């Protein structure tokens, strides 16, 4: 991010900032959240802090904001054009490279996405987001071991990232390393209880929610919440486990992980009428 001198630019501000004024609250939040995720310097942080005040933004910052807004609106091709113009002037800007990678990944162009993530990783070896995002590319390609390696490297740089812990959990789950998956999910939930309700953005990507056994996956998530005593979320994910045809979800009645919450009305409501597919068979995945 350049450190261009700030000055008032009323006309440019109107042209570039008008789209932000008509963004939904959720979109504006996405822009702010992801700008903070990509902040790499004092000037980046200044940009994040001034994002709702165009009078404090330089023409350079306004140009990036315009591209960020396009990303929030899923107009990825136009966002790429905006970031690419900035990269011509700032060819070593890792934050812009990372955003380019995310935009290409959203367009399912994994080759270009990987290329830009690697460029960002090379430009700034201490930037966790492109390493995490490269992991999501490997996960999409079902190279779970390589994805796990990438997420671990990202966590070494950003140990408090719920997003990366969640992604690591998905990779372990896909690799059938269930105890490790649960540990990672538990870490993610401790840092951010809403992690499984978020879809990520264009800073650090939250892994695609694809799994060959969604019922089992949701049971594990329910377990994670139950262990913390959060009955509402535990019941919510146990219901999803039931609705995704996990035949052993009734095991929650005797599973020690649910002991803290099993008598809660929300839990009992889920368990009171087992669906017809429920069996007494037990999969050998639980401790």
C-alpha cells in the first residue's frame, strides 16, 4: 500500500465512494473485515481506519476501495481489472497479489489463483493469508496433505486465526484424521464461535464446505459446541447432522461430549423424534 499524501478530492470521492454508500450493511462489513485482514503496514491500517470517510483517503486508496467494493459484490472480473492497474504501479504489493488470487479462485481459475498466491508468498514471507489461500486451492484439488502443510505454515504466522484453524479441521476431516479435525475445529470455535456460519471474503478464504459425509461432520461440530456448554449451537448442528442422514446422531444421548448440554430443551427437541433412518449401528470414529 502506497503512502501517498492525503488531500481532499471531492469529485473523485463522489465518483469512487458512491458505490460504498449503497452497499448493504453486510457488504460494508465484508469490505472492512477483509481490508483489515490484508493490512501489511501503517498505511494499510490507515486505509482500513478511514474506509467510511472518503475525505481522509488518497486517490490511490479510493482506487483500491473501488476494487474492494466490486469484490464484495462478486464482480470479480472488474475487481481484477482494478487490482491489476494498481499492481502495475506496485508490482511487489503482496496484499494486492493475494486479492487477485482470491478473485481468480472465485472465478474457478485455480491456475491463476495459485500463481498470484505464490507471488504474494514470495513478496512477503510473513503474510499468512496467501499461504492459507494456497491451502484452499490444494484442498479443492483433493491434495489434503499439502493443504494441511499450508495451513500449518499459515498458523505459524497467524496463530490466532479461526479461519485457518477451521480450514485445517476440514482438511484433516477430508483426510479421515478425525481426532485432529476435532482439535482444530475446537480451536477455531474458541477463537470465533461464528466460524461455521461465515463464508469468508477476499482476504483469508474459509474452506469450501464440501465433505463426503456432512452428517458426520455436523455431529463433530455439535460435539465441539457441546464440550463448551453451548447447548443452542450444539443442538443446531446436531439437527443438521440428523437432517443430513447421519444414522448415529442419537448417540448424543450417551456421548460424554454432550453431558453438559444433553438435558437442555433445545437438545431434547432435536432428539425427541428420531427419523426413520436412525440405526443403532456405531461408526468407529469417536473416542
